[in-house]
């Protein structure tokens, strides 16, 4: 049986990027994390950071250095979450929030990886999945 255990992100400083995502998600950095490997547990899956010496940041949306992956985070209040993540070092790149309140905003983390804050009006996300209100 196949089971996803880790989502691993290359970076030049594992503890610095783990600290950023720890603050973004409100989850602690895994005990035993160090300069070559750091992690944040999400149930059975770990968001992990591995140090690479020749790290080259993606230059989204430039296709010469493509994004390679991105993370989506569902939020209830996109404005307050945006203020919080910008204070943590994220950069807003594009806004796709429509007049109905649904959509997403694209950001980059402090080393250039893109991620999104998503707002699905009328949807509450739980550990068991979405609940439509």
C-alpha cells in the first residue's frame, strides 16, 4: 500500500523556512529538526525542508525558473491572514478574489516559493473536509 508521508521543499536555510511556515500554519517545528532537515507535522504528513547548497529560487511566473509546486491554504478571513503573512515575510504577487468574496491570492514565501491563500465563501474547512453552509 502506498502512503504519502512527506512533502519536501528545497531551500538554503531549513530552520528559517520552517519557522516561516510554522508561523503561517500555527503548527510547531518538529522536534529534532536541524540545519539539513526540518519538518512540520500535519497528521500523518510532514511538510519538510531540506537544505541544498545550490538552491535557485523559482521566479514565478517566469517559466525559465518555474514554480515546481505551490501550497494552498484555505482561510476564513483573507484580509487578516494577508496582513499576518505579509508581516512574516511573504510577498503578494497576484489577487484573484472576485466581488463575491471567492477566489485566491498568490504570494511568495521569503525564498520565492509561491503559495496561495484561498477563500471559498460559504465553505468551512474541517479536518474531515469542507462543510457547505
